[in-house]
């Protein structure tokens, strides 16, 4: 059984003061929900303050990126050990990083390896662009992202819970144009799990959680969570509103 996971990707929103306010609104509501793994992924500058507020809450903390090198002259970057000091999770290869910061399947793969070596749980994002979707290339693109992004990893059945994949069609992110729940589920069933099976075997592929991301809101969340291969959500905009994120998390707890 895969435990549902709901993660909030705050992107580049919330100063420390704003983060404290949001977390104070989130904690009581999220704590009351059982059976769901909950994760908040604020900007780097908020992590220490949010970590202090989450202590003992059972709510996990994640970063939105890391560098693959252990240390060095990499101005502006954050190492895996620095992230692991404060976080248990890290988002890797978000489409915004691929699109605006030139991340590739190769750099995603380096980051995933570095994160796992540091004991972090990577949330690895895949998904096709609008042009790729319209050209009918979804399966080709997503299976390449899985194959290359997750190449040469050692994942056992015991450690499969520490690898999370998020399927986020780029055309559904921040657009209000969510993928249909059946359409998203089909990508997971027909493309992502078979890709994971090829890499790690069927048992691991059945244990890795796959999240859907892209315009998840309180009023559509349940539809996604009712699908056989959707194990949770990576929530952007709606994770910035306490009531919405709590409602989405509740919908995952069925
Ligand atoms: P929205 O929920 O704002 O569409 O963002 C999705 C996303 O990119 C989460 O990583």
C-alpha cells in the first residue's frame, strides 16, 4: 500500500514573516488529518524558520532544489548536505527549473543521486510541454525523463518509499487548465510505472509514489486521488492558502 503524499511547492513566494503566518495557520489543520504524508516546500530563506515551527508536528519539510556537488565554488548554490541538515525532501527537476534555468535530464539525474546519497527523499518532476502534448509526444517525453533522470540508481523495495515522482504536465501548471484525472492516471499507468519497472523491477515500481501536479484545487483534488495510480499531489498556487491546502490534504485521506 502506498501512503498518499501531499506536498506544497511554494515556489518563489513568502518572506519569512509571511511563511510563519502561513505555517501557523496550516499546522493545526494538517495535524488533524491522518494517513497522509504532508510536506511543505518553502524557499530556502524560509527553511530554518519553518523547520522550527514544524518541529514535532509530523509535517515534513522540503527544499525546491539543490546542487549535486558536495561543496565548492558554486556561487548561489546549496549543497545536498545543507539541504539535508534541515529537510527530509527535495523537489528536483521542476519544469520551471528545466524551462528557465536550463536543467536537463542529465543534471536532474546528478541531483537525484546526490539527494539519495544524502538520505533525502527526492520528488522528481516530469511532464510534457504544451507543444509536446499537442504533438502527441507525451509518452515519448515522459518516458525519456524517467529513463534518464532516474538512471543508475539503486532502489530496493525497502527504499522505494524514499523516491517520489511528480507528473506535472507543463500546460497544466498555474494555468487553471488541469489535466483530466483519467488522462493523468493513464500517463502514470502506461508510461511512468512501466518506466520504473524497466529501471527497478515491478515490485519497486509498484511502491514508488507518483503525484499529480498542475492546477490542483480543493474542488478537483478528490477526482485525482480516486485514480488507481495517483498517490497524491504536488500543489503550487493552492498551497499558499491554508484553507485550500488543508482541504486538498483532507481529500487525500480516504
Ligand atoms: P499550480 O498548482 O499552481 O498549477 O502549480 C503546480 C506546480 O508546479 C507544483 O509544483
